């Protein structure tokens, strides 16, 4: 299990953002159940099946052992692999 939280100074800005529902503050990744749960800036919990993270165009695959939330909650990072929160929400049909 891996847990990551944005630094407090980024959280302070994120919670005031008009698009805070699209930004991730905190995440818990559990490979045993193939699940990442993220907490959005509006307080909602979003469960993400790890299977949605397919190899990128250049063949980069996610390294779930190196999970981070970066860019003020706009990006999930798994080693060299990155996925934007907006793209993830669209894939889950939660985006606007």
C-alpha cells in the first residue's frame, strides 16, 4: 500500500481553486486489490481501477511503487508515467 498527499502549501491553494473537484489532494494505492482511491479537492472520494493506466504512446508503463500526486493535484505520477486528473475523470465519466 502506498499513500501520498500534496504538500500543505499546495493544498491551501487547491481548496480555493474553482476546479477543485478536478484536483487530487490525497491518494491511497493498493496493488493487492488493484485500486487507487483519491480524495478530490471538493472532498469526494474517487476509486480508480489501476487497469485504466495503459502504456503511453512511447511504451512507458506505470510504476505503481512510485506513486505521487504532483502539480497542485493536476497529475498522478507513477515513476516516469504521468496521467492528468482531467483525463482520468473523463475516462471514469466524471469529468465536465
